[in-house]
C-alpha cells in the first residue's frame, strides 16, 4: 500500500535539495535560497510544518558551511573526479548526505544513504543511483574509520 503522504523528514530532505539547487545554480546565498523556496516555491498552499522547515533549512545551511570538509571526501573517493565535474543533482545529493553522516551521528548511516538513494531515484537516473550508493558507502567507511 502506497503512503498517502511522504514522511516529513523525507519531504524536508527534498526541500533541502531544492534549496541547495537554487543556491548552486542561482548563486544565491543559502539563506536567501531558503527564504525564496519556502515563500515563493513551496509546492502547496499550506505553509510547511515548522519542524520540516527547520530541518531542511539547517541541512542546507550546514551542507554549504561544510563544503570544505565534504568536497575533499568526494574527490578522494572518486579518484581524480572533482565534485564540480559531476552532474549538479548527483553532487548536491552526495554533499547533503555526507553532511548528514558527519553531523547527525544519531541517524543510522543506512537511513541517510537510503534517503539519498530515494532522492536520486526521484530527481536523477538509475545510473546516478548506483553511483551515489557506491560513493556514500565508501565515504561512510572513511567517516567511520575516523571516529
């Protein structure tokens, strides 16, 4: 039986990805991108739940703030394939999931990776899903070995 409504955390991750896309493509600062998304681009008439908005906003903001820590993990894992050369959505999904792996130690890594794969299934290609899965599994192991 299909879920009538998406899980609020999944919906928040979708919102964070859309905010990051606007930040990356539009070159807006992340706070402006967040405000624009929630005031002008929210997909329905009901305002977002405050918890959803808070989680999405903090995930997008923290992802941007941790780029200098996240991108080297991506570059080291891909072996000579810089994040700037990746498809935009692949790069943003990876960055966001890595941010969650780094900051939200109470969220099981399998949940973070599964959520990233669901975003990839929604917004990218099946080839990207496989790429993101392999990347996140390898990066999760690197993060775990540092702890």
